[in-house]
């Protein structure tokens, strides 16, 4: 089985701060979790490498502050990354480290190859635009020009994520958290991206809304074969969605494996703590 | 044809907070021919589930080989197969059923069986037809098809579990005490189901507490000895 990953991430690094003589050297530095107490630099993502395969949902779990969101934001070019390489299996950017592309080329990737659902809907939606308007904005950015077809597609997508037609012209700031997440999902899907990033999509939602969002994500995977990275600190969510998962701690990957194996036969000390505290 | 051959298999669990490595099973050898039904018995804690879960790779094998004769990969050592290979085998070749139902919330019984097929890439139409066939075959009351299984009885949950696993027509099906919480009548139903699967040529490895249940059903029964060292080959309780 020679599968080509759709996304290859190699040695990703993200630090907040300049570093100092105490922490500049990877081998010898001693950090407090991810933090250099001498200069205050935060090493939020450290030497993270993984593959994402076509059509798969890859789970990323880890405690608060482990670097999950920072990593996604780095992949999505929201924040400058400190180091590493990222390759996308797409003719337009084949064999190119996309982190080194021009901002115009990065915009192309964001508009055509990536979709993002943020942990905080405020980052993903314009709260004062209508829901349809939010989706239209993304489609226009991706080169859409035909107003009626944009509107039709927006409606189809909002229907797909179960936003009632009569509320489509409403501003998402009037919506519940679950509805906002679903509008974000619709927006992220509008350009048919082969790769979708989902950051804590179900966090803070009540259980029944959570179930409907999970179901929606599964359905999207089945019907559209989109590859997804699903970040969550909720192991139950990861268990439902992801065949394979990665466990992060203090910015590094400490364990990867089949999701059920990570849950039933965790290898790393921290993963064991995480799993034991589940029951 | 040998479909599965386990050689010198061992599994230990390292528990970090106890700073201990606990051996669960050691030195396991046995092999299974295509179409056979192997039963495994033994005391609680003797390592029966550990073997099954290691074959399915829910547990990470420690030592030894688990050689599986795969349709898609030829002979493959499940102890060393990549995660993606294991995922593919679970999708198309190897099924696992326990007494526990672990499924997406708010998904109906019918959808769950359909999804198993859709995930294999079957077209929607086929998935619908095959799902109904499977539910009928396993005598699920049609009244239940469009309900959520969290309210199902133990027997109903189990039959749904078996339906989800078998609708994919696995070549190798692992059964971990599927009958544990069932009454006699439901057990008999499961027995019929297993007989049907055997007739269809499925290779089965099953753990059962109930020796009577296995009688006449298993081709071989291996007994696990606590103390971990077993040589299943010599521990054949009976061969029918
Ligand atoms: N702009 C920033 N400046 C300095 N430090 C930051 C910044 N953003 C994030 N960090 C730090 O980077 C680390 C990783 O944060 P991140 O938000 O990626 O964690 P997370 O795994 O997503 O956590 P959560 O589960 O709480 O969402 C944390 O220590 C955080 O304090
Ligand atoms: N995930 C695990 N982590 C740590 N130890 C485990 C784990 N699974 C099993 N063990 C240990 O391995 C040994 C064998 O357990 P296993 O579940 O295989 O027994 P079993 O024969 O299936 O028992 P039962 O009949 O009670 O189901 C036991 O000592 C058990 O405590
Ligand atoms: Mg986060
Ligand atoms: Mg057991
Ligand atoms: Zn420093």
C-alpha cells in the first residue's frame, strides 16, 4: 500500500519570543513545560511531524496549552511559523514547502485547498454579516463572481449544516454557539477544500448539539472524502471521529497511533494519565 | 490454508505511575485455517481478550509475530503493520465484536449498519439494501430500525453489533464474549448467527465463558492457563 499523504508536516516549530542563550540550543535547553523562565520565550510547537492521508480524519488531543491551536494556525498561515516544512499533494504546489511561498500563493492555498473552523467563532465569522454573506465572502475570495450561483450554493451549504432557511439572512451573532460552529463549517466547505482543519468544534456546546455537529462532520467525511485534522481536548470526540490520533504535550508529539489503541493501550505516561482520568 | 498464525506472541503492559511492567501473555503459538472456528477459554485475567485485541491492534503487540494472510496485502505481520494498513484491514477484512456497543450518538440502528458499508465505499443504494438485509437476517425488529440504540436491550445491542461487523463480510471475525450479558434465549440466537457465518466461510476466533455454548460450534477449543505461559496447541480441550 503506497499511499501518498495529502498533507506532510515536518519538524514544525513555533516560538513566541526571541529566545536567549539559555534556551536557543534545542538539545541543552531546559524549559518549564514549554516556557523558558530566563527570557519568557514560549516554545508552543516543537518538532511536530505527521502525515494526513486522503479522506482520513486525524485526531489531535492534548491538554490546554499543548500547542494544538498554534499548530493549526501555523498550518493555515494565520501566524508566521518559526520553522519546518509543509507539503500539500496538489499539482499547484507539488514538492514545494508551502511555508516558504509568497503571500499570494498562501492566499491561493487558503482559498482553494484549506478550510478552517476556529475554536472561537469570532475568528472565523464576520458577526455583522448575514450567514449567507459570510459564505459568499469566502466564495468571492476564491474567485466566485456569479451572485445568484453564490447565493444558491450558500443556501445549499447552510441547509446541509441544518441552518433553517428563514434564518440564513440573519447575523451569526444572534445564533447559539452550535449554530455559529455550523455556519463556520458551511463557510469552510464552500470552496470544496480537500483539507479541513477543525479546532475544538464541539467544545462548550451542550451534548445534543455536540452530537449533531459530530454527525455532520462524519457525514462530510463520508460524502465528500475531505481530509480533516480534528483538534479536541475531549477524548470522546476524538474516539467518535478519528481513526488515527496524535497526543501533544508542551508543544511536542508524545504519542501517535490508532485512536482505540491510544485509548485502551496508551504507551506514554502522560497519555496514561489522560486516559485513566477519563473513567 | 492458514489464515492466521501466531508465533511466540507476548504482551506486557507498562504502567508508568506504578513504575511497573506487567506481563499479560507470553509465548503464545497457534494457527487458524480459513473457515475454522477457534474457541478460547480460560480463567478471568488469563489473557484471552489481550490476544484478540492484539490481533485487532487495539493493543500494541509487544513480542512475536501475528501473521495474517490478507487479501489486499498478502502475508502481513499485524504486530508490525502500519496504522493505515490496519485501518484498511479493519475496513475490509477483519471484524471485532464485543458485548459493548460503542457508536456515534444519535445515529439510528439502520444508519449505523449503512454507514459501515458507506465507509467501505459502497454506493448508497447498495448500503441501504444490504443494511436492511443484515438487520432482517439478525432478526432485528423493524420497529427498532429507526431508533437510537442507546435504549436497546443487551441482546438487541449485540445483534446490532454483529450486524455492523458482518455486513462488511469480514474474512476474519473476532468475538470477545459477545454473549456475556445475554439470557439463554438470546444466546441461542447468537449461536444460530454464528452457525450462519460459519456456513458462509467466515473464519472466527471467539472467547466464551460458556463451554456448553461452544460445544459442537467450535472446531477447536484452546484453553488459556493463568500464569500466562500457555501453549495453546497442547491445551486443546477437545476437538470435534
Ligand atoms: N500570541 C501568543 N503569545 C505568546 N504565547 C502564546 C501566544 N499564543 C499562544 N501562546 C502560548 O502557546 C502555547 C500553546 O497555546 P495553544 O493555544 O496552541 O494551546 P492549545 O493546545 O490550543 O490549548 P487549548 O486546549 O486551551 O485551546 C500556550 O502556552 C500559550 O500560552
Ligand atoms: N489495557 C490494559 N492495561 C493494563 N493491563 C491490562 C490491560 N488489559 C488487560 N490487562 C491485564 O492483562 C491481563 C489479561 O487480561 P485480559 O483482559 O486479556 O484477560 P481475560 O482472559 O480476557 O479475562 P476476562 O475473562 O476477565 O475477560 C490481566 O492481568 C489484565 O489486568
Ligand atoms: Mg486551542
Ligand atoms: Mg476478556
Ligand atoms: Zn530563554
